[in-house]
């Protein structure tokens, strides 16, 4: 890792089996993990914080992080445990349906293990911490309390906090009240919000992207970028709001990681000193590359 403070992404990496034409292919997936990879490809120092087992598939995850240049100093390994599993079906329009087995995944215990103070120290030393609503859905109330406290400490030490609501009802076992309560606590500690409008409409009932901006700004969040599929992204900083159109609307091959890569493109551009509107355009371009290819990770050779 570089001497520069890293970006730390927090969440879960799952073993993914994708079915197409009756055959299964193996990959590793996770919303914040995809973002971590695209941030690392933008030449930023990145670490990933999670828990894995000691099985060959966990070894595969660690090998992939190394190959992508992601630090694995904040990955805890638990002997005898297995990562979560997700099974993917892809529809004719590139939309994917996921069926996940994750209730016993070790990633849920990140902030309850004896190693958690070391993880906390890594987060406090970050330049930026990125997590999602899926990250929040993993943890018990004890784990959440510790994670949120660490976010506050990290902000006091100069870290920026970036968050994508990424609401998945199944991850919350359908408990919308808990999802809202936990998300609201997290939002009090966020500097950059990167929600997708369709998720916010389901969780909060927002009637428009503008309503999403207003609700998030009420939490004191200074920078909000609302993704809206192939429509313009709404960028709100202070009192300014601007719609940033998708430069080129394309027919997706696979929409997986469209939002995750958008977030990476936006954060990488902002960390490089670009203003928010230029960063949103860069984010659209990266997402457009990603949805031209099957799977979450675009081949390196196809990126430009």
C-alpha cells in the first residue's frame, strides 16, 4: 500500500454462481467490493474490510484483491467458516435476479470479533470510507453501534464518509422500520450520498429525485448524487442542483455493478480534485463501459 491514506470500502464478498444457457460460472461479488475494484483501477490506494473463511473460495477472494491492487490488511479470516453464496439468473434485458444464502456468512461479524479494534484503527486512518445499505444490513445492533461510532471517530480524524443506500428488502428480512432507523443513524455521519432513486422510492417513498435530495440534505449531507438509471443523475451541492445527463444511452448487456461502478467513477474523480458535475459525467462513462460486458467486472483490456 502507498503511504497515502487509503480509501477503505466495507462490506461483504460473496461467492457468485451465474447461470446462463444451463451452465454456471464462478465469480466473486459484492456491491462495495465492486466499487473497491474500480477505485483501485483508478490508481487509488484502496483497502477492503470484511471477514472470510479459510476455504479455497475465500483464498480466491484474497487472490483477486491482490491481483486488483487492493489491500487485504483489513480482511479477517475465520477458520472453518464459509463466505455467503449468491445464485444469479440473467433475464433477456440484462436484468439480474439474485438468490442469496448469507445468514451464516462471517462478514456479518466484522465488528464483533476480537480483531475489531484493528479494523476500527484501519478505518480511522482512512482518507475516505465507503459503505452501503447492504453493508448496514449485515450487522447486529452491537456491530452497528461499533461501526457508527468508528465512522464518527474517522470523521474527527479527517476522513470523508461516502454512502449508497442500496436498499435490498431481503437483506433486512422485510423489516422496513429497522432499515429506515439504521439508515437514518448512518446518514447523520455521511458527507457524500450516492443513492439510486428507485431504491430510495421503495425505502422512503420519495416521489422524485428532488425529494431524495431534500431528505438527504435535511441530514446535513453536503454532497448528494442521485442516480436514476439511464436518466440524468441529479447532483446537489449546497444550494445548487444540476441534472447531469448520461453521455450516451446504450443497450445494456448486463446491468450488474452499474451503480457500483458509477460510485467508483464519481469518488475517484472527486478525490482527484474534479468538481461534482465533471465527476458525475466521468461516473456515467465508467458505468456505460461496465454494462457493455457480462458480469460485474469489465475486462481490464476493455477499459479506457
